[in-house]
């Protein structure tokens, strides 16, 4: 590196405790700094040899201190999100003050000129407190990684994210490595090439030393750990292959290193230099981490990878691997069962084409040296709010509640979000209908009507494009894995069934559905489409890895699913299983076993929404599926926005399965069956209103139903003068989150307490009954009879919403605690009588607010008001009811800063002078669905001015938060109203 003759500089280089790749890439940068004559103090938890095998110099000092914990791994492939946050709290939060004091003192003692962090947050703050400049060098930051964990852990951990972001903000800039994640906390960015460890030996020398013949193909197995008790077997490899097994990662617990290896496996010595082994191999089998990815790309070795669950870095590295045609994804089940050959044989055909630099270590070292010497590399092109353009990406939005977090840095809250062209939201521009209709030239519609719906026409066009992509005469250069998988699984000359199910906008009811409330739901314009085909197992087109699992005695029925849009999250694009997996001893497996079946691989857990419909039909209706099934799912209902994306998938999937198998399911029955999918197989404790709205709704009408369990009252026409909109807050929502579950548990606790109180009072009343005596011909006990009847009803209360508001206030409101620990509740009441949630004895649950909410929500007379004469009073009253609902959500703990801000903007617009002078346009708003982010519902006058005000709200929200909210507008038919399509591609186009 240029500069070795310059004045020696003292660097303090902090290395995160997560993973081996950080230590190895730091060692490469440190090597160049040492070569330049500088002094480097490495603060690390990794073994000394990681650094000293590359660099032996009196200028290298290693200090064994661990200042963060990274992500805690439950096993080699799964991150434990809750344990990760808990360990970070123990390691870096509770001890923060002592850490800062010790690090400031140490930095001053070594007279450090510059601090570099990869990517320890507190190191940046310590440098600032010591008056020393700091930079980071990384491909991700922990605020982004942990943001995804916070949504699973609940709001009490949100302050961790902001503290980490605040620490990072003390850095001058970040040296950003390829395959990077969004890193919103840093002020400026400098991009560098891949940091790759240099080779020590040639490919030929490595093979010679290991005794590998030239005729052998070589796989290197480099997981840094494997499941306990799992043994490698000879038959895992294709004929003529040798596998090198690396145990080079001491930071991950693996299988026993002394286990006996099959004859075609070679266990590498523990100190064997891994980059040499990778470069000498033909295929690499491992996880997607920075070190593995960079070396696979640099040495052009195809990577067969298995997804690592719940680590948000992976989608970005995976996209980089696939962009350079260097990756093949293996399903976890096939890794563990030894079905490796199809993936290895596919990988060996790839031609990795990475042509970028691999000298990132040298470049980063030069930038670090120049920075310490005062030479500026920053363009300031990302300064100000612009530097946080990635703050809201791929659904990993941060959540916060006003007044409950530490001070939020202004630069962070004003981050500008610039969603890329890969946004998951549907395009609001209406396609050219005439051009879409011409796609019918490709196929005949044998049954059904697309009803001219633009999204349905668009989906049919996509099917035609997928079909034509399988024709060798069509020169389609770049296709996603989803398209390739879909093209390979359908028999295009056979019939395909298509279903459609919309999302829903929660106008009133929301979380009160599981308490038996009246709810009003409007189907959204956005919807999910499912294409399905059934074939005899002998004629089913199988993916190669599915073919490899077929028994020798003959083909069995297989389910194959492709999900479009998987690039927007860390989920696998495909799923397959033998349908016999749903049976055990001639009977369907239990829902609990099904839940565990899908949960074992979180990257494919999404398939439970689709495949779960088949198990429910088997279990509840006794249907037997003898044929193989291929399913393509394409949803335009955005995930995590509180508009029932999951219900749309379930309803569309079950509708398609039913249509293709000749089942005639009543829409209400279908919705109830879909709820079983979500409650018992997916494991989300939702009510039934989402599935009912998606299945039974109609365009531009509100579905009115009482959720006891699903009694439809009818469809309510929306007056032509009134309109409803949804506005997305940009904060991800999940009915599987801890906040939603804890509120539901609190409501059922409240019901149990009310029933118990009524029972005690009833027992006391009955025990005081004496022999009745008539006075003036009247029985004095008649005066108590009605009271006892009322208590009997309340002692057997089946739904909270069957308790009137006045009875709640008169008899029970003061008896309910504000909150109660799970342990105290269980000790007194044993159980809360809810089949889809469990009580955590260590958790403290709000009780009074979650109990009160559904009781009052049920008595908000929204439906009656909507049918009243049109007037400003009607609109004002409807809006007021929505506001009441919104603040009741917040009292339950299901509010969010983003949704509160949007509702406040609606109020400001409603009460502005210009709006009042026009007689009002917008009249009310509320958070929807499960709360804790997601979407708000707005009611207003159906006029141009209302739309103008909504646009103004969008712009004002963006100015305040950096996020331009998506507006849901319009409606569409439910699944039952749409029916299904039965199509067949025309022979002339498939030949």
C-alpha cells in the first residue's frame, strides 16, 4: 500500500462478536495497514491466529474484549431473535456506562489517532467521548439487523435500535462493502470492492497436497457447524465427487470434529487455510455470509446455499450472488436428508461472472490511512436527510411510540425514503386494457369471466409470458428464479385454474372481531391471484430436487408452490413437499404437527398459508388428494400493512384448490376453514373478519358481520357521497407480533375475570335465598330474579361484545386490573379460555383497556349512521366514531407514531379554515386491523377536494418522516363474487 514511508499512525480497530467473516475481512485490512508501517490495536473476541497467521508484526496488538454479541444462533442456520436482543441488552446496554468509561480510558492510553469499527456501535460513541475521529467499515449495521427482531419482541426493545443508530451517527462515514444492507445511521458513504483473503497456494498444489485426482470434482462443505448427531454419508455426493469438510470457524458450534468420515469425504485440518480450499474446489456448499460470498465470487466458485433464518443481511448478499450467476439455493430439508446431488449438478453448470475488484482490503486501508492523515475522500453527496434514503426498505421499518423511546436524533426521524423501482406495492397506473385483453389470443377461457379487472388481466398476461419463456424460440435473457420455477412446473397443454381474492380495509371492528363484535369491512382493489394445476403423479412435471426424492417403486403425489415477490423478504421463492407428509397412519397429521412442519424452516414458513389449505380440507372435510398439485401465488396486497395480505392468500389458495378439485364450498364456510389455516397451521391468532371480507365481500360495499363466529348481516351500500381510503404509515404490522397477541390475551383475561366475578356474585345471591313469603300478594324474590338471570348470562359470557357497555361500567370496570402478570392470572384463574394463544407467566398483560375496547367498539352505531340521511352531521358523527376507535387502540398499546401522525394530519385538514369553509371534506380516521403500525382508514366526502387533501397529507407525512405513504383507494369483488377462471393455452402456441 502506498504510504509505508509516512508517519506511523495508531489505529484502534473494533470487531463485532458476530460471525467469523468480520474477523477475517478485518485481518485483510489490518494486513495492509501493518504493511504501511502503522500500529493497529484490534479489539476482538476471535482467536489470535485469525490475525497472526496473516500478519506477524510488532505493530499488531490484539486486545480480547467483546463489546457486542451480534445475533445469537439457535443452530447453524437459525438466529434466535429474542435471545439476540436479550443478549445484546446484557452485553452492551446494562453495562454501557462502564464500557464507555473503560474504552475512553483505553483509547487515550494508546493515543489512538483513528477508530475503525466493524461494526461495534459503542466503539463509535467511545471515540466521540474520547475526542477521536471514527469511521466504520462494513456491509451492514446492527440498527437495521435488529429492527427486524424488534417487531417480534415488542415495543419495549425499540429504544435499543435508536441507541445503536445514535452511536453510529458519531462516525464520519462508512466504508461500504459490496452486497450491503441499508445503513441509515451513517452520515456519508464510500464504496469499495470486495474484501477478499489472498490465496497462499495454487489450485493444483492444494489438490496435490490432499491427494485429489484430476478426474475428481470437488465440493467444499463450509458451514462452520452442523446439527448435533447428524452424520455425513457417501451417497450425499454425485458419482465421482470428493467433499472437503472445513471446521475452520471456531465461533460456531458444530458437530463432533472427530466423527468418522465416509470414503468420499476429506476432513480438512483445523488450521487449513479456507480460501485455498475454496479456490481449489468446483462447488461450495455453505451459508450466505460475507466471507463465503466474497470468496465464492472472487474465485468464481458456484455457491450452493441454504438460507439462514432471521438474519436480515442475507437477502442483499443473496441478490448479489444470483446477479453474478453464482448461486443455487438448497432447501434445508434436502441438506439434512442428503439430497445434495441435484443442486451440485445444477451448480457445476453455472458460469459465475463477477468481474469487479477484489482488492477491497487494500482500498479500505488506503482510505483509512488517508482519513487519519486528514485527506478527504467524501463527496458529501449523501449528507443531510438524503443520506438516510434507505431507512425504509423491504419492510424492515423501525417502530416507535411517542414519549416511550429515548430521544430520537432529528436526522434519523427526518430520513428520506426513496423506494426503488422494485417496490412491492402494485402499480396504481391502470394498464392498457386492450393490450391485456389480447392475451386471450394465447389461451381459451373455458369457464368464468375476468370481469375486466386490470390486475386479473395483468396476471393472465404474466402467465402467458411464463408459458412463452419455456419456448426455446423466445429469446428471454434474464428471468427471475420464480419465473423459471413456474415455467418448469406447469404442463402448459393442460387446464389451469385461476382464483382471485382481495385484501380488506377495516372500516370498523378491527381487533374486536375475536371478541364477537359487529365489524364493517371493504374489499380492496389490490388482490392475490393463484394459478393451480393438478396432474397424475406419473405426468407431473417436477423440479429436479423433487424428482430425486421420488421413491423407486413409483411416483407419488407432490405439491409444488412458487411465490412471486420473494425478493422483497428473506423467504424462499419455491416450496415443495410430498402430499403424503400430511398423513400419518392413514390419518391427517394434527395441526400442531403441521405448524412444526412449516416452522422448522422459517424461509419456507410462508408456504403454510397455501399448503395449509390442503391439510384443512383433508382434516375438516375428509377430502383425499391423489393427484400432484402445482400452485403459483402472485399477490398485489402489500404485506405488513394491516390490509389482510395473509387472508387474501389463504382465500385465493383454498378457492383455487376447491375449483380444481370440483369442491363446492359456501363462501362463509370457506372463510372459516381459512381461519383455521391461519390460527392453527400458521399460528397467528387472528379473528375471522379478514377471511370473511376477502371471501364474501363485494365491490364498493361494506360487509357487515357479527363475529360469533361469522354471522353475515348483509352488505351495506356506501352512499355515493361518501368514500373510504387507506393510507399506509410505512410501519410494518403483523398479527403474529407480541403486541397483538398480548392484547388478545388481555381481552380474554378480562372476559374470564368478568365471568368469575359474575359467578361469585350469583353464588352469593343464590345462597341468600330464604323461603319466599308473599306480602300484599307479591313475592319479594321476584325483584331479584331478573338480576340473577343477568348474572347467569354474564357468568357464562361467550363473547365480550355480548356484555353491554352500561353493565361493564356499572359492575366490572373497577374490578378489572389495569394490568396483571401471567403468573398471577394463572394462579387464580388457571386459564383464559382462548384456543389460539397461550399465557406467558413471565409477561405482564394489560387487561382493562383490551377488555373495554371491544365492548365499546361493538356499540359504536356506525352501520346505522351510514344508512341515515346524507348530511354533514352524518359524516361528522361517522368520523367521530372512527376517532374514538383509534384512541381506544392506542389505550390498548396498539398505536404507533406513524399512524398517530397520519390521523392528526387528517384532523388538521378537517379543521382547517379552507375545509370548513367548503362544508368539510375529510371527517375522520382510525388505525386498522391489528394495529401497531400498518394502515389507517379515512372517511370523507366523495369529491375532488378530498383527493387533493389526501395528496397534501401524503406530502406532509413525507416531509415529516421521509416516507411517502401509499394510498389504498377503490374496491373490488370478493373471491366468491369473482368465482374462478378455467383456462387452457392454445396448442399452436405451446408447440
